[in-house]
């Protein structure tokens, strides 16, 4: 069984996906980390992120291993633990650029299909229910309004960076949404047979309970 959870940044999908995977004893796979790993690798090489050929080669060569952990996943890139580095904003911005490139998507989608082929996974991303596993048993699409998603991000960032600015972060969220929803390949859209969950007014536990109820009913 494959549970696909798609949605924009800050919709609460990774928090919910992690808890659901624990509760069902499934493996949690965060596909955003793969795009981030490619971006990080390119940035470290000082490569031009817009150079399709160079980025394609980096994506093809990079050995990305996702190691399941009690909470979430550890990411190894060519054997190095880059988990913490991937959370960085600069890497996130780079990931949005490389994620729009067909060859990068082809390479990473093949890895994702390989990881999911035995089932028992909760996979989160942007195109899991539409492209990676269009036949997934469950497809959820999580949404929340941009102000609420910005506020969540702000609370997260503020711990590390007291000068974080809420208005700026909301603008960033809107900009990233625009890029993800309007790119030519695998744009962020809900699968036709996806289930929409608006999490604006719910906390992660409430979202998890809603999802588990839907799964159990089936
Ligand atoms: O979820 P995230 O912020 O870690 O994702 C990083 C970037 O990768 C973001 O711009 C969306 C993109 N992405 C994607 O295009 N497809 C996925 N399956 C996962 C992430």
C-alpha cells in the first residue's frame, strides 16, 4: 500500500506523513529532500543551477540514500550525512530551481518508484499522487492558506533566527507556491481522485486523525 501526500510547503504534510508512517508502521519518504540534495551538491560545486546539462549530470551521478529513522529520515549524499544541511533556505531555493528540470525529475522519480515499489510507504512531495504513483491506494492533498503556512514557517525559523520577519516569510511562501504551481513539468496540482484536506484550522494531530479515519474506513 502506498499513501501519497502532496501539497505546498507549510501545509503540514511532512509532520502528518511522519506520524502516519509511525502509526501504521510504514516507511516515511520525504521526496523534497532528494531535490534539496541535488541542489546542495550543485551549490557546493558552484555549478550554475540553471544549466540543464550540468545539473542533469550532477543528479545522475549523485548517490542519494534515504535511511529511515525513528522520526523521519536521514539523507546520505555520496555517503555523507547532509540531513541538517538540507533544511537551509538557500538549499530550498536551489531545490525549487532544479525541481523544474525534466532530467532531474526523471532521475529522482525513478529512485522514488524504486523505493515505493514494495509498498508500505508514506511518501510526501508535490507530484506523488499525480506522477510518481498515480495508482497509489490513497492520495491526499494538503492545503492551508499562505498566511497560515507563513506563520508556521515563521515559528519554526524564529527559534534559530530571532530577526525572522513574518511578512517576508509569507511573501516567500507565496513566491515558492507560484513557482511550484506554474512550472511546466509536474506542477503542484491535486490528483483528480485526490482527497483535499485544508489544514488551516487544524493542528497536526487532528490532521493525522482525519487521515487515519479515511484509511481505516477503506
Ligand atoms: O518539500 P520541500 O520544500 O523539501 O521541497 C523542495 C523543493 O522541491 C520545492 O521547490 C518543491 C520541490 N519538490 C518537487 O518538485 N517534487 C517533489 N516530489 C518534492 C519536492
